[in-house]
C-alpha cells in the first residue's frame, strides 16, 4: 500500500476526532471531580519508594493504619498461591520498606536495599519493585543470596513490574549462575496481581471510607500507569492499523523528531530561562543527546563551587537534579544536610540531597515530556524547581563559600 496525501490527512483527522471525543469525556469527569488523584497532584505517580512500595507495604502490614489487620496480607498470599505454593502466616508478619542488607560488595553478590520485606517466623517475602527504573547490576542475585543465607528455601523473591516482565540478565546472572523465572524468583504485575488484590481489599473496606477512598485512588493510579481501561488508546491503535504505510513513515523518524525537539526547542528554553533568572548556564558534552552521566548546570555569579545540576543517570533517561560541584572543583565538602525540594538522601557529591525531575520528566525523550517541552509546561515546572532550590540554598550561612 502506498502513502498518499489524502490518507495522511485522513489519519490525522481520525486521530483528532478521537482526541476531541475523549477531551469531552475528561471535561465531564473534571466537572464531577473524577480526575482528582492525590498521588498525581503531589507529583508522586511514578515514585517507586515513596508511593508504590510505601502504599503496598502499609496495606500489607497487619499493624498498618488501615485497621483491617492481616486481611490484606491474607488476600495477597491467596493470590501468590495461584502462582506457586507458599505457606505463610499473615497474623504475625512484620513489614519493612527499603530494608537495608548491608553495603554492596565489590563483587556485587551481597548488599543493597530490598524494596519491601515481609517476615513471619522463619519465612520471608522479598519484593523488587519496578515502575520504570532499570534493573541494577546483579540486583536480584544479591537479594536471592541474602534470602538463601537467612531463610534457606523458606522465602519468595518477587519481581514486581507493570506488565509481568522477567528480570534482565544483568540482574539475575552471576558468572555461570542464572536465576530462573518462576523457580528462583517469581514475576507479578501491577496490571494483574496488584490490581486484583486491591479490588479484593476494597470489599473488606466498606466500613472504612477513608481507607476505601485511598485504595480507589491508588487503584486508579496504577490502572492509568498500566493502560487498563484506556479506551482512547485502543481506538487510536485501531486507526493506526488502518493506515500502516502512513504510520510507518511517522514512526521511522520519531527518534529524529524527539532529538530535534530536545536539542533545539529545549536547549533554547533553558538558555532563555537562565538569562531571565540570572543563572550562568553550562553543559557537559552530550546532555541534549542523552549521553549517560552528562549534565546541565545552573549557578549564580557569586556562588564559589556549587551548581544546580540536572544529570542523566542513564542514556536518555532517569534525569535527576541536585546541588553538586562545578566541573573541575571536585566534590563539595559541605556537611550533609537536605534542602526541602531535594527529597532523596544526601550523599557524596550531592550533600544537600537530590530528586528526580518532577512530573514524570525523568525520561527526557518520553512522549509526555516531548509534548510538554513543546507546549512550555516542562520549562515552567522544572524552572520553578531550579529557582526553589537556588532560593533555599542562598538561605544557608556562607553559601557563597560552598
């Protein structure tokens, strides 16, 4: 099938029609308050530790503030038993988020933090929770070794992600050892197991309206993250399948399009922002092309060594922001203390803490980020964060000497 001008126009017209239809549906939901979600309002929709692990762990905790005792954990165990047989006493369980199991060793076989850890007697459940972050090197190997050493065969290592994907080889391989999915570790998903579990929990929360409403909010959140009940997506995909040649042409150049938006539009937006707010702007090679560990830095004239840096943790994703030392100045020697906007713990090189870019912008080349770069929302939100960090930093005693 050849591409022609009329088919391109029809493709865009059909997508526009569906978009307008769902804009109207969302407008009606807005009037009824159905679009309000506290997790999204607070910019925490994809925060693995402080949103997802924290919420799931609290609900699984028999002594949690939900007041339902061990019922949520019992329901979760029942769901696990549909996948594999695992005896576990929920009534005497203890739950911990970000359980520290020691420093990561040089061979990467020990140490780290387990996202959710549940123990009851001599049995344990360990969660590795993934929303968008990539697996760390030998990550599941480290947790498996810890569980094997302390609980022999009386443990379940769970790999939780959006849609039941297996862990990467980088996470499960150590020399000639490779953990087997659904034998050494078990895959569960937000889309299936967690949603089913939350729906069952709702049935037991009828007499607890605040708990019920929070479960509904969280259930709506993960339904959105996993694309459940996304009728707009289904309709758009159906239209795209009707025009394969035209969609092929668009998809062929999507990476070049995204790169053009970031290297041209975003670069100019940051330059304009820096000039208007009195920042000196600098970048390391490859920031706008998404090079790993590249950075973009903002500083004031009277700052000695400190800069506010946006850093690419990996290639083209996981962008975080912190106060670091300008290039060539080494690490900052300031005593470790957090600044309000930087919610994650201080460490060597970022003594005031750090945080991911807000509003799910930690993935610079994602469709949402590209859209918001174009419409100006990105620079407004990220610029506001940079200004907030700078203002609080300048309230520190002797900040000019840092």
